[in-house]
């Protein structure tokens, strides 16, 4: 396993600080490079979704190809909680997380005993079941019309409340969620729990043989990943000011897999972040020149899979090793010369 060679139990590391600086200042410079503010909101929401998804795919080796359904469930749960129960930001986000985690927990009861292609096919089946329910249960979801007029609820801190109706304010709410989540997930993946997940990916039979309840670990990580998808779904509902069934489709479930693999989720914690940023920048930059931008993005994916399946993060790690080896060789040569 080649996950971030310097594993650490620290809560905050250099790469985390760098990501916080880049994302924290993004609204100040994104328009300077020819992009727009709402793109930052999209990127952060999908980064949150991708980091949660990578717990399954990159760390545990569980290929869930129906995960977009849980993003949609979170969006619908947020909207329904707002309309039917209590229009409070924290309550609605909690509802999105809890409802999606519940759906994920039930789904994981059927998936956690499976592995490989059987796990993947079962995940597709459940994703399509949820998509079909959302499209046909029109009394609740409004079908293809979507759940409209979801408000960007104010951030109520008790002593003060802040509006997030404009994109900049919503961005910083998403950034705050990202900042907390990235620290928690970094610590989690470098804890004993995270090491067991990586061991399951390597050889789950051996992990079971030494006494760990593999099925329980797979159930728990699937549920956790779905809960994070629900959180992203709640933020997505506010960003879009509605909940729509298209994000629950097999297409979007495939796109999140594409993002994580291109970024290098199999070898790096930061792979999903790189993949999401590349996807949305490619969409907007290449999309300005051609309507077939997704074709070129797909060709990029094919080339990476053929020649560098570790993705962008793998390329970066190889370059870092070569630089380190060259420096070490230079230092050794200098030492011999001085000797």
C-alpha cells in the first residue's frame, strides 16, 4: 500500500494547511483566473462527497457504483426537513446526514457480505432502486420536476445569525464543513480503524483470520460514507435551491468514481480532491471550446488507467521519489568527494 508515505497521527499536517489556505482564499482569486464564484461552491461540495466515497473505494477497496443515490437522498432529506419539520440549517443538515446514514446502513446489510464484482453489482442495483423510487414517488419528491424552492437557511449561531443567500457566504459555510471534515477523516484514516480498512482492501480473508469482524467494518465504513454523502447532499440542495433525481442516476455515480480514480484515490488521501478539481476545471475550460469536453476527459481517464493507474497523485509521488533519490545521490557523491 502506497498511501501517503509519511503516515502520521497528527490532526493537522502541511498538506491540510495548504488545502485550507488555497480553498480559504479561493473567492479572492477565482475570478482573476477567468472562473466564477459558484464553481468554488460546486468544487467544495463534490470534494466533501468524494472524500467520503474514497473511504469505500480507495481505503477499503469496495467499488460502490450507485453512490450518487445517497447524495440525492441527502438533498431530498434536507428539503423535506425544511418544508415539513423545521426550517433550521443545523436541523436540516443533521436530518440529511441521519436519513442518508439510515439508508446506507440498511443497504450495507445486504452488501457487507459481498466482495468484488458482486459488491459492485449489488451497489448498482440498490442505487437504481432508490433512483426509481425517487422518480415515481411524486407526492414526496415531485418526480422529474424536483423538490423546488429549497432555501439557503441562515447560519444561526445562537448569539448571531448570518445569511448565506449569496454564493460567497454559502462557499464559506461549505469551506467550514470541509475544514472540519478533512481533519476528522485524515485522523480517522490514520487511526487503527483506518489501518484495518486498508488491510481489508489488501486481504480480507487474512484480516478475518486474525480475529477482526470484517463484515462489521465493511458495514460501518459504508454507513459512514453514506452519511458524508448525505451531508454533501444537504449542501448541494442549498446550492441548487432544489433537489433533483438526476444526481441519483447511474451516470453521476460513475462520475464520482471517475473523479476519485483520476485523482489517485487508491494511493493518496488527496486523490479525490485533485480529481474533483480537475473534473470541474476541465468542464468549464474545455467546455468553453467544445461541447464534447467529456470525451476528452474520458480519454484522459483511459490514458491514465493504461499507463498510470495510480492517477495524478501517483504521478506526483513518483516525481517526489525521483527528486528525493536525485538529492540523495548528489549528497552521497559530495560526501565521497569530501572523504
